[in-house]
């Protein structure tokens, strides 16, 4: 009985901590023609891609975004192009679409991960969070990824 209660509590925790977000497959992101055009037009720096590729097996990135968000539209297709250019199977990326905030005083889109703005790219090196790109990169998505990963 204790195990059943513990399982039920764990399920409730997971369910409520993931409120307002859902996992999305990469292929679904580029179905919008505007997003696809940004992806097609972006050409990443080959030298930076090669450097990042050497670190890719150690990386994991969680991406929180929204289809209604212009910053997501501007940066997520660029990130997808970078990901495709790296082309290392061990480079793990999870995509989470978030809903609009339910109330004006709601602080987070994903409270369990403290995601306040979208897009948010959470970059892990060897399963340790090393940094985030929040809303807009400081330099570029690729350069910011390099700065965080190395």
C-alpha cells in the first residue's frame, strides 16, 4: 500500500510540475513555412560548428519555446540548423512547447525549470547545467553555445 501511495504521489508531482509544457519532436517545429525559411536561410560558421562538434557528445540541451513567440521563431530555426550541422547522434536535445501564462502574475512558463522567458535553451555539459540562452542570445545562438560549452 505504501508503494502504491508513493507511486501516486510521484505521478501527481510529475504531472503538475510539467503543467503548461509538452514535449515536441524536432520535425514538428519546422512545419511552419516562416520557421522553415529562417532555417533554410541560416548558414552557420563552419569553424564554430567543428569546434562545437568536438564537444557534442558531452552536451544535452533542453529547449523551451512557443510557436506564438517571435523570439522563438527567430532563434529556434537557427538552433535547429546548428544541431543538424553538428550531426552527432549523442548530442541530446529535448524540445518543450510552453503555453501562454495563465495569469499576469504567473512568473514561470515551466516552474520546475525556472523558465521565465522563451525561448530558453538550457545547456548541460556532462549532465551539469552550465548556462542558458534566455530569450535572445548575447552574440548569436552559435557563439553563445560555444561560450557556455567551453
